[in-house]
């Protein structure tokens, strides 16, 4: 389900649960100029509706267009949006970690999501509801009842499904979606993640996090995912396989990790 600036919130089922939460949304931003304004409009609607929340845009030197300037302009106008300039980042995982470090001291719940309307901001209240009900983690799932993936290449869908199947078999996890990038955590969980030396450098980060947090109290949340971007790079696939093998070997040696 694609969010856009002219859609209303009142009829969306995820927005039935209205209350005030101290939460942050972490969003890596790179070359997001084409969808920037409708995406920010959708985020603003959610913040207005919930009457709380802060968004951290993490921008680094990978972005070659006007994304940084656009983010800063929004931050200058609306204090609920914070632009974090992080040129030292080497990959998207660094962007997530930098966002965690910025947000963790100030917020009870922290949600991470993709930009470019890949993830629908209107699902944020459902993540908050799950976290408020005693769950430590809320994981977005495209492959459970109520979830979907659309405008995505067959290769992208195939990699996501195969990645989930392989991870569940080799790592002993039991989630319906091990590769989604829409997820939320209690502050204490983020503190645990910040203290752990993650191995992933690209897309497998989501799977590594879910594997490490598999013993926490969690619920999978149905989400609608749109992936208009190109497929996954060979380098990212190689990193994914190497990290998966690392944790699989640890499991065979009865040294399985968890946070």
C-alpha cells in the first residue's frame, strides 16, 4: 500500500490505536529526491495524528542528489525532524547504528524503516501498539496474512523468500519474514544491539538482527512493501552468505548467539 501526501489517515486500520508515545523513527536517506516530498508528507500526517514522535534522517556521502539539503530544510522548519549528517558511514548498517545512537538516549521506542515509500508510514501506529503491549520487538512481515510485496522484481521477491527459508532452516529461527527492514524495538533492545559487534555490512543486517533477537518477546506485524529500486548487489549477497554461514557454524558447535 503506497502512502501519499493526499491520503487521509482516518480510514486506515492501523491508526485506530491513538495515544501518545515517546518514539523515534530512524530512516537512512540516500538519493531520495524523487519521492522525498510525498514521503515526508506521509510521515508528517502520522506524527500529527499521534501528536508525538521524532524522525531521524541519516544522510551520508552515498547520496549524490539534493537529499541532504531537502532533509535539512524540513528539519529547519519542523523540529520533529532531525537531519543527521554522517559522512563517515561506510554502508547502510552504519546509517542504522548512527541513527540508533542519536535516538536511543531520548526515546522509549525506536522504529527503523526505509525511505522512498518502500514502507508505508501509516503502519507506524501498529508497531507502537505492539511494543506498548509488552513486546520487546515488532518485526514487519510481507509474507504473513495481511502483508504483501508489490512493484518488485521477481529476483527481489525470490531473494527475500529464499533468504527467509534458508535462515529459518540454518539458524533455527521461526519467523515468517527474516529480511524485512521495517521493525521496532524497546530502548533496552537497541542498547543491546549497540553493544554487539554486528557482522553484516548490507541487506543481511535485518536477518542478523532478527536472529540475535529471536529469544526476545516479539510479534510479526503485516506490512505492505514496495521495492522500486534495483536489485541486491553481488557484494551484498556475498556478505549475506558469509554471515549466515558464520552463525550456522556457531549453531552446529552449540555456540548460538542471542541478545
